[in-house]
């Protein structure tokens, strides 16, 4: 049954983050680029939480510290310096980045602050070498109109992007981060929580994204934009969902979170009806390793062979509930497993509401397991195999999460997955995570600077559309699609310089690219430089128009390759007139009878036959020219 979002009281707010293309990082002169080669520099650290000025420790920071992991940072000399390594104070703030955020802020009717004061936001998951992220508010209290509704905009901020995680080692005890992305300027735009449906959330995000693209100073491609969502229900909790990469996924993520909270509310009521309270659930862990000495379960067999432990715990009254679906392909057992993974550093858990035979666990082993923990018919059993410490921590986290399920929905930060579901990431941060940055002096935002930015604000979408129609001869449909796309700058550059018809470029960058995305092609992998090379080759007669889609698709799957690599791999070397002439002669000779019958009307038939053979390797105009000469 469809959800009545107004009835359930959904409230949602958005935080849109996007990297800025301003030539250098926020607090140094390093270029905002990533590197793929082996690192030139590595260094190892462990980050620790500290007390705020009020003597408080942020719970999210403490949570990350409790994992007890080390951080191995990787760098090269081109994309990082001593600032990113936290061996040198930050340089003055990048004023070009400040101007871009001011531009976007004024387009959203915000009021610029008088002075930029940089703050430190505690982050100790390893993504910042300092243990904090630098952030500053640029403007406040604005609004945008989406349809007929006015959406209040709370703030526009400028902050540094984090390092990027590249993997783990030492059985997950060491996390590897590359610091090339660390320090790239990010704009963050936050709305008020006045969004009341999943579709509305997607529409608001789209409107903000268009404004940011209009500045023509934002990066595009995989990882350059991130949408965070704050979703709450009156009887549920405020949940922060981080890292929604695709705009089209926003409505699904919000819908699934509403489903999750409604199902958790229903589950809490079911537990109350069964008489289960937090006090009912005990941390009574039983060592059941001996029951699995001869098991055929690969996961448990591996642990037993390594002399590790299998611990189990009874969840009284939970039978049928650990297997209850909270959102598509995600059950309460998945939620318990997420907590176990983070707190206990285990691969996952087993529970008796799932089909354990799928994991090689027999009915006899399940029966012995239930007897060992004293489980009654109405109880569920959770068990896990790993080191003694990890299994204990994992089951402790499972019991604590089960106790919470009896009383409330926990406020937490979750991470978005590609299918729209979310997983537990960490507890919600507290106010203690923010404190002033002492290494960077305040930067005034003068009225002169504001007036300078106002004088160069991008034109409204309506005027931009009329210019595209008039200057490039586009129809209204293509013009609107270009304005809504992230390819407008590269379109204008190619339409002005490549020699390819503007409508051909526009149709490919909008309609064809969208079609490729629906087919699962990662179009974001193809850079502006590669797109430019494709259209310049078409304009120079070195590549046929019909080959554009194939070359683009090949480049999306073969990173770091060139146009020359693509044409060679696809066999798209253009035929010269001398090479094409014998092919045309052969086709004409093979269809002599048809030509005699149709006369000049045979041209269309011959053109179809020729292009079927040479499509992508010959210019259609040249094919037509040679055919006409032979039909005279």
C-alpha cells in the first residue's frame, strides 16, 4: 500500500555538497586533482578524540576511536603538500572559492555574513589527517522557488573535502586513505526541513543542482557531488543519511527510510505486546564452539580451524522479528549485523530467523545451539564466529541494539547504498564537534566584494534558453535539456570550435547520454577532455558521427585511455576516398539489376547498403558523393 507521507508526518531537509573548480585547493596551492599511480609518500597515524572547550567528547568521534584502527595515508608531491599532511599551517583561504559560494548564495537570495570565520569540525574516521574538517559559513537565510513552493535555504558554507578511502589491510585494522582529494573546496547548501515527500526532495535537489551548475565553477563526474538527507518522523527519529551520489536516487532513499522507521515503530509495538523490555534482554553469551567442530559451514569452519570462538546469545521473544523486513532486501537481522560489524569488527552474524541451511548449518546444529543458550520456542538466537574479543563486542552490540528496539528508534548517521537502502554508519554527532580554527584569521566580506559578485551573476534560465535557441539554432526541447544538464559548458565550447553541427552535439550530450545511463553506462567516467577530442575528430572528418556513441561507451569502460585507443580497439579508422571507392564500386556492381529497375531512385537503397558496411568508418557525405557519381 502506498505511504501517505503527509499522514505519517515526514519531514526532510537536504544538504548538497559539490566540489568547486577554482584551480587550487582551499588552503594551499595544490591542484584539485586525483592521482592513480603508486604513492610517492606514505605515513601512519592513529587519531584520538579530544574534549571540547566545555569538557565534552563528541559521541561520533568517540565511536570511531573505539574501533582502534590505524590510518595509512598515501600521497604524491603533485596533488598534496605539507598542509594536507598536517605538518604546516593552512594558507589563507582561497578567495576564488569564496566568490563562487557568494555567487550561488546570492542566486538563492541569501544574506552574506560580514566576516568568514573558519571552524573545525571533529572527524576522526581517518578521512582528515588533522582529526577535523575546516568549514565556514558564507551566507544565511535565503530561499528558492520550486514549482509554486518557496523553500527556505538555511545556509551556504565553504569547506574542505575529505581524503578518499582506498582500502584496508591487516584484517581491517589499518585503513588506507589518499590525501589528493583532501582540501578540495566544497560548497555545502542546506535547506530547512520543509520537504514533505520523497519526490519533492528530489525536485528541490534538482533545483539546487541547477543553480550550482549555473555558476560554471563546479566539478562534474563521479564523486564530485554528494547529497545528504535529514529524514524524520514524529514517532520515529531524526536520521542523517550521507553520500547519496545519484540525484535520481533521492526519492527512493527517502521512501525507504520512511518504510524502515514505520516498520521499526511497528516492531516496537509488537515487542511491547509480547512483554519484551530492555531488561528482558541479557548479555549472557554462551561459547558454542564445540557444537561446530564438525560443521560444514565454510564461515564457521574457517573460524574453528583458526582456533577462534563461536559465541551465541538468546534474544528473548524475538522469534520471527530478526527476519522481519524493514525495507527492501533489508531486515532487522541486517540492522543487528551492521552494529556487530562496526562495534565488533566481524564480517556479520547468523540468526535463527534465516535459512541457515544456505550457509551449511544443519538442523541438528541449530537444535543443539538453541538448547545451549536455553532458547524457548518464542526466542531467537544470534551467533557469530571470530576472535574471542570480536565475538564478545559484536554480540554486546547486538543486544544493545535489540534493547533499543524495545523503546525507540535511535538517532544515527546512515550511509546510502546504490540500491537506495541505507546502512548504519555511526551515532549522530553532538554539538561538541565544532570549535574555532585558530590558524586562519577572519576574512571580511566587504560590500565592494558583494557588489562585484552581484554584477557578474549568471543569467536566469529563461534568458539562457533564448540565447541557446538564437545563437545555436536549437529547438526549445534541446535547449531546456542542455540547461538542466551538466554538459552546457562543454556544449558551448564544442559548438563554437569543433565544426560539428550544434544540434548534433546537444542531442548527444542530453538524449543519448541519458539513454546510455539507463543502460548502465558510467557516463561520468568520460572527461570533458575526452568529449572534446571526440567532437573535434568528428569535425575534422577523422571520426564518423555514427561512431560517437560507441567511442564514448568504450572510453567509459576503459579509464585513462585516449580517443586513439578507442578508435583502434573498435576498428574505426576512417576510410579515405581512395579506400572507400572500391567498396562503393562493389556494392553498385552487386545491385546492378536493382539500379536498372529503379534508376535514380536506387540511391536510398544503395546508401543503406553502403552505410551498413562502413558505418563509423566513413563520412556519410563522402559515401553519398561517390554513389551519386556512379549513378549518373
